[in-house]
């Protein structure tokens, strides 16, 4: 059974809303325990959350009672009505809600605040400010509430008083947010009470005895008497009798609907345990309609940004977390402009790489229109980025900070290259808007635990925050996760905003900042002993080094012409040709790559560097297959009938042999397929065989029966050594090699600084 909590607010508003010379009757609120509990709650709230500007007379419950007596006496003498008595647990519920979510946002479910001046005696004037939240929580887990309220700065005496309402002590016993006196008044040996709300939920437990509804009717009558004493009204629209058909008479007598399911927290629990549970308000048709029309909402970028900040960021990130860092940690999927731009470029890549069947139905001029003219958002994006596109739409170009022309070839370079270029202006703008680095914010007052006085990062800088992403992925402690976002570990994080005590740092100075604790405090010097001191505010406050643009790849000769020259060195007259290929990479997509082609039976080895911006290992494997088939085609003899290619990259072989679609390198894959078709037109068949690398023998390896597996792996090792040596030669001269070294050093520094900041924060919190 339940009672009427919601009616309490309405009654309070009706009886006590006016503050004038003619008071309205308050007899309903002055009866019995209600008046005492409301007064205790009023003084408790006034003593803690709403900051009365008066010196307390005494601490503990006695002090509260003393203040209540003065307050009540003043109110009776003044004839005014300045106080709103509130249902006790409603107040505590709202207090916990405010403590959990902080300052109420404008326009949420809270009423306006009432400031009430009160004259206690002739000299003391107190102003109490009350805030009301309605229907915020149905119940409060006090184990969680205790931690939150302690974190928010509630005094120990107030917290102990609040605890007594939840643990059922002698003076003030409450069950959850229900009045214990209502339970004692209504409950009988055959009726058990659960919660006191503004509706009635009667659950009839199954029994082998004949149903007797008299105890429930009597209990319901008692509950109405209790409601009448407080001026409450039961809301029959929310009430329910949960039971089988034999309790229909009880539902009719009370005027409540009957149901065979109990709705709790949005889930319907049927009385028959064999039936499945269902969601109470799930409408499949409405859900399908919303899913269908959700993409239309994405066009309103400003609204999407507003929703992300309101629903996502505010719930998971505090104001301490700078956007420049949490965008990097989240892969920039939290940045709406990047998501829109990336979706545009991805659609263009797909349209260029694959020709849809419906294009054959269009007139020829329209069917041959390049992708950047078909998609309406592409050209405005390219103009904003200051990029250029070729007439056929197969290349995108821009000029970097060094004045070098950089070109992305669609179908021959991976999309990670485009993503890196797209992020450059966003990263620069995000760092430029970061207040911690753009402004000094250095405190000059004596005795404060401040950080270093450093300049801002160089103009045009940007952050990659690779160390933050790496540490965040494996962080196991809250301090480490906060340090990855440059939050926590400061006086402002550990203490409530009001009142603000003068907390001391480990070194004795006042109000320590995160920068002081990490870089200046003598008590944490052991943590930064092996870390180079920061030289600018980005390193000091964000623990991040400014990044550098990716240098251009090493120069590469024209691949086809170079391959044709190499083919002149080949001479063979056999019907079967065996070729082993392999690729090598250093530094990933933006690093250095090379590939090798080995003719083991001819004792010939060739190494080639990779053309284009993309230097990943997958492209190196595909380019090795392309070079091998190009060499075989150029050096073909009439006797040649079969070519066997041995490769240790299973994904590259599957991409060539299948008819699938490879968004990243579809152009290169199609070139390999075209070479196989040309050889087949000349009567030469090609077979691609996967060989396990590094002498491994997995169970799923289907061996080529034309040669011993050990010999096949020996050929693969020959190709692997050739490609690795070529990649090592590139590292000695290429610009990207030194850039990769500096990038790795910056990542290691960031990881060390983050771990030092996290350890320092844990020491401060002890």
C-alpha cells in the first residue's frame, strides 16, 4: 500500500504560500508528528544546505530544537506566515537530489526560490533560502547519499541527524521516504505496508485459502483517515490492485483498476512467474518511427551539439575536463563538426570506389558525373579546408605548412590519411580556445601553492595527446583516469565550493593547484625526477606536447616504369614461375613502408618503396603482389603457363581473390585483379598461396601441395629479410624517421607526466 507524498507540496502551497497579515489555518500541519518532523527538517535544511547567515546557538539535535522553538514563537507572535512546512522525507529527497546534480538548471522541475527574512529577538536577523525539487527521486539509497552529502560538505551533526531518519532510530524513525507512523497506523498482521506515496498499489499474495478482502478494505480506510489528517487526496488514476480475477470485487469497491502485472521502474512483472517480463511503455511502432527519422535530425548541427553537451558531456565530464583533451581521448567522435565532415568524405570515398548498378540507368553525362559534384556538401567542405580536387575526382590535394603539395589518391591511400588532414584545423582551433593555455591564470598572492609561470604554446600549435589515449585505455584508478583529462588532483576538486576552507598542500602552502602539485611541490619531487620540466602551459597544465604535421613520404620513382626496368633483368623459360612477396612497415600508416619480390628459383630479389602518403603494412603487402604480377607480365615468355605467388598476408590474398569491396585500397586491389586478367588472356594462370610467417604452423593453414611447407616458409623469410632491409635503409634518410622518433618521445613524456600527476593527486587526497 502507498500514501500521498505529492499532495504534501500542494497542501503546503495552499496553506502557507501567502506572507501577509492574515494567516491561513495551519491545523492540518500542526497535528502530531507532522508538525514536529517538519520543523526538524526545516531547521536541518536551513542549518546546512541553504546557508543561514547567523551564528549557531548550539550543535546537535538540542540546538535544532532550540532554534525551532524561537522560530515557532516568533511566527505565532508575528501573525505572519513566512515558513513552508514540508513533508520531512520530501525535503531530504530533494536535498540529496541537489547534492547529486548540483545547481538546478534553468527551466527544470523545480519551483522558484523563496527568500524569507526572519527576526529572532531584537538583534539577530536570519535569511533562509529554500529550494524545492518535486518528483526527482522515488527513493534515495542512503549509502550513496551519505558519500555524496559528505563530499558536498554537509556537517557531521547534520549527517548524523539525517541518518536517523533512514535507519529507524527511536526519536525519528522513517522507512525510506515514508512516514513510519503511517505504517504503524495502517499495518495489520495480514497487511504489510511498503511505501507512502500519492497512489495506492495493493499486491495480493497468492494463497491456498479463500480470498478475504476485509483486511485490505480496513487498511485502506485507515490510510484515508491518515490522508485526511494531513489534507491529502489519493490519486486513483495512479492506483492499482495487482491480483487475479478473484480480487475484482476489491478493485470495484475501492474504485481502482485491476491488473495481473506489477509495474516497477518501467518493467512489468507478471504474477505468473513463467511469463516473460516486458517494458511498460515500449511502443514498437513509435520506436521504429523514431529510428527512421533520427537521421533527419542530424542536419541541425547546432541542436546536435546542444544535446551532446546537455545529455552526454554534462553527465560524464565536469568543467575541469578541457575539450581539447576529451575529443582526443574519444577519437573526436564527440566533435559534431568533425563527424559531419568525416561522413561527407567517407561517402565520397565509397561513391568513387564502387559503381552502383542504378547508375547504368542514367543518361551518360549524369552517370559519369564525379562524386564531388553529386554530393552537395563536398565542395563547400573542400573550400573551407582549402583543398583541391582533380577533375576526375581521383585525387585530393592541399599545401602543408612547409609549402609542399600533399596528394591523397582515392583507392590507393587509406582513409586514415584523410582523417589526419581533416583533424589538423580542428585540433588547432580547439587548442586556441582552451583557456588554460591561452591565458596565464597564474595566481600572484603570497602563500598560495601555485604552478609555474610559463608562456603559452607557440601559435598554430595542436595536440595529439597520444600519451593520454594510451594511459586512459588501461587506467585502473580514478586518479589516473582524471589525470588523462587534466582534472582532479587540486584543491578545487577535493573540496566543496561553499564553504571553501583554506586547505593546505603537502608542502604547507594554501589551496594547491594541479600544476603546483605535479611540478612544484617539494613533497612530490620524487615523482617527476626523471621527467623533463615543461616549457609552456600546454605541457604544464594539460600534460601534453604540441604535435607536428606528418612530413611527406620519401620520394618514389614511377612504379610502373621502375618495374619494367627491373623486368629486363629476369630471364626464364620454364612453364611454372614461383614468386614470394612480403611487405614491411615502420611507424604505421604515417611511417615508412617497403615491399619485396623474390624469385627463389631464379635467385633474384627486388625491393621497392611505397608510392603515396599511405605507408601502412597492408598497402605494402598489396603493392608487393602488384609488383610481382607486373614483373611477371613484363618478363613473360611464351612457355609460361602458371604463376604461384607465396604471401604471408591472408587479408591481402582474400581481398584479391574475392569480389568484395575494399574501401581503403580498392583502386590497388582492382589493379591486381586487372593484372591477373591480362595474364589469363595470355594463357597464364595465377595462384595465390598463403604461407604462415615466422615458422608458425597454425591448424587452419591449408598448405600448397606443390612444395614442402618448410621450403615455402624459407622463401617467405627471404622476402621478409629483403623488405625489412629496404625499410631500414629508408629510416636512415627519410624525414618521417626523425619525426617518428620525436613523436614517440612526446608520447612517453605525456605518459610519465600523467602518471606523476595521478600519484600526486592520490597523495593529496590521503
